[in-house]
C-alpha cells in the first residue's frame, strides 16, 4: 500500500494502533522474485528502475541497492550525491555512504571519501571484504584504491561555479552555525523474505571539512533487519543523527508497527526536542519484510518525494507530513 495521509492514518490506526493489527491495511504479498524498492526523491525513480533490472537478472537485494544508488552517484546533475555533488567549504567533494544487508545483519560504510565517485560500492566492499564496518577519510580512499577504484576529479564545472559563487559572496553563510543545501539517495528494499538498505550523499554543500552526519552511520541514515524491515533517512543529518532515526523505525516495526506508524513514531520522538520543526527538513522512508511501506516528512514546508517500484512499475509520490 501507499503511505496514507496523517489524518487518514490517525483515523484508521489511531489510538488502537499500537495495541492490535485489526485497523491495519491488508498486507501486499512480497513475491520472492518481485522485490519492492523504495527510494528518496525523484532521482529514486531511475535508481529503482536499475535496481529492479539487477534483481530481474538474479541479483541480490544488496546488488540491486548498490547498482541502483550508483545511477544517482554517476549523475552530474544531482548536486547532493556522488559525482557533481557540491563540495565542502574548501572546494573538495567529500562523500558519505552506507549499506546494510538485513539477512546477515552486516553493514559497511565510508565517510569523508574523496575522489571516488561511487562511495556506496566502496561501502559494500568494506562490509564484504573486511571485518570493519566504517572507514573514513584517507584510509577509506586507500582502501578504495586497493579494491581497484580509480581516483578522479569529482568537482564538475557546475559545482565549481556554485562553490565560487558562495565563496565570493560577502558574509556568506557558514556551517559554524547553520546551513541549507543537501539531499541524499536513500533506498530500502524487500524481497524473497529479506530486506536491505543503502544511503549515499555529498552531505551539506560548503560543510566544514570532515563533517559527517547521518547518511553513512548505521542506524541513522539506514538500517535493515530481516526480523522486521528497513529504513532510511534524508534531511538535516546534523540533527537527525541524534535520534538514530532508521534504527528507531526498524525497532518499532519489530514491535509490530506498520512502517507508516513507525515513521510517525519517530517524528513524534523527534518533535519533543528537534529544532525548527515547521521549517527544517526531516524525512524518512521504511519498508517491512512483507513489503508494506511508509514515508513521512516532518512538515509541509519540506515535503518528501519518494519513488516506489512495485509489481514491475515505478511511480513518484509525495509523502504525507507529520505536523
Ligand atoms: N542527511 C544528509 C546529510 O545531512 C543530507 C540529506 O539527506 O539531505 O548529510
């Protein structure tokens, strides 16, 4: 099913929602071969399409998520992910990504990775080729090179121009206090009784060098557990990290909540203390092992678009908002 608006959700799931499953919509069957992919933003459409192709050719959910996210990382027109991503305050593109296999309960991630355009693929190799989970900075770059990745210039002419414009603006905004340009490709998938999740970003444009937020951190930008489901987050990662958003949502699904309910529970938790609730961007997506989905933004001012691939078809939707 699609996410429902908050009013309908409260009416159907409302007070009784935590107590029983009776009010919940019927469960869509997740055919073993027919994986469902749910991704953030409009570029999630292409990512899902690629993921579905990989799956159709016998790939695992992790293969599908990696290759799907690669499509967005490779696109120079997406200025918040991979090649073409806007750089840090020093003009250097610094990438973060993470991936998790809900079946093995293993994750891999890279933080502050320079010069490699597909951080999600490096993250996957951290997961599969090492006993580590997270690698950062120069060590992550050396690992990527050892794994055969070719260093390259990730700053496109467009991103360079945008950075110079920011740099040359008198009294430009800096991230000692606040900032704005950011997005992510987050993807969750369910199929064959398993789930997986991945997330990739260039983080905040003009960030302080070395800044790492939620996207590459297990339990924050993404989380997957076959016992329950998978989740991913997008938005102000400096704030969202403090709520372990994806783990929170998966935990609530494990306790029996529908993914939409679990997303709402996270927003309720954040709303107690997160700043600028009506203006800041806080968004999440979730899928459970039965391929029921959830998607929610905190407020109407920063709506979440999400791409859903189900039954061989893709569609773009706007998620309901919590407040
Ligand atoms: N969460 C990402 C970050 O803060 C950006 C985003 O998803 O919009 O780096």
